[in-house]
C-alpha cells in the first residue's frame, strides 16, 4: 500500500468480503420472512455466516479484512441509534426505570453466558 492508497486487488477483496456479509444478511432476512419465523433475519444471517465459516474451517481473508474494518469503526454505527433515542426522549423518560433494570439484568445475564461459554471453550482446549 504505497502512499496510503490501497491497491485495486485489496479494494476488490474488501468488496467481496462486504458482498459476502450482505448476502448472508439478506439470505437470513429472506429465510425469516419466507418461513414466518419470529427470529430477526439478521440473527439467521449471522448463523448462516457462522455455518459457512465452520464449513470452510477458516475465515477467508476478504471477510476477515472487512470484519476488522467494521469492528474498528463500530462506534459510528451507534450514531443512528442515538438519534433515534433523542427522537423518543419523552418516551424514554417515561419508561426510564424499566429500561435501566432491563439493561442491568440483560448485561448481567450476558456476562454470565460469556463466562460459561469461555469456561466451556477453555475446557475443550485442555
């Protein structure tokens, strides 16, 4: 990458990785809609991506590069959510305590789930 400009090959790789991610997302949305499932299509899309990665037994470079880029700029993806919260500030103020309790309980449960998953995964390595 001379002069800070990515090569055409690298850009093509990024585009391919992004297309793979979007295809998994849209396929998940299609499955959720077509089957009438109560699960969001994004969740099904992530599971489709996960199944593909397990089938390959590796993460392709194109998907890895785009994923790392998106994770590196994840904070920008929260801006629309913040604007939405500001748009419904009166509703958030009205339901403040239920929201706070839900956030604490869900964070606690997610932390426990992550710890148990880590313990399980670490036990499989030994």
